[in-house]
């Protein structure tokens, strides 16, 4: 990951097995600032990796964090200079690919089964929250305010 990794981009990154970031990467879940719930489970994945407190802090405030903070919170496994990012990613991929395929597949499946226990039900809840907020007046206000370059005035409707 390099540069801005915001919203659904951050959520997609959190779905990866291994995450390597350039030192210029910036991460955030700004959805609540726009009037919508986090809709792809990024907040749940942050809770799993960094704890519920950090997940709430990041998702409820929409604050941005840098690559070093993301690394400290276990949201990325490695931080490298922007110029070395592609090489670092290829190196890790090659290291994994050199291992026994059945063992790699088994380890991935087993870890995913453990780490994602309960994730299905939680993602169903996330989908309902997203549906409710995506049809709200708050989301219209959030995007209108962003376009008008002003602070939103949410009514909770």
C-alpha cells in the first residue's frame, strides 16, 4: 500500500493475508464523517488485529494514521521506503511461493478459520448498518457538506 488508503481501500487492504506499506501510506475509515457506517468489515478486522478500542477510535473519529502507527497496531506487517515497496512485496511473495503448496494452503485455511470465527454473523450486521445509513438523510448531508467544503450538520435521520 502506498499513498492514501482510505475507506473501502483500507478495508480491502485489511482483507489481504499479508500487508506491506510504503512509509508514505496513510490509512483511515472516514465513513462516519460522511454519514455512513463502515460497510465492508474494516472496523471488525481492525478490532481483530488491534483491539476493539482502536477499531472504535479509528472508525468513530475517522482519523488518519500513518504507516508507522498502522505497523505498531499490527494492521500492516512491514513498512518500507516507497522506492522499495514493490521489491519488498515480491520478495515476501516469492518466500511464500517457495514453500510447500499444501502446507501453505493448510496454514492459510486454518488461520482464517480461527481468525474469522464469528465474522460471518458480524458482517451480516455490518451490511444491515450500511444499508440503513446509505438510505439516510445524514449521508446526503455528509456528501453535500464535503462537496461544499463545510462541516456537516447531521440530524440522525
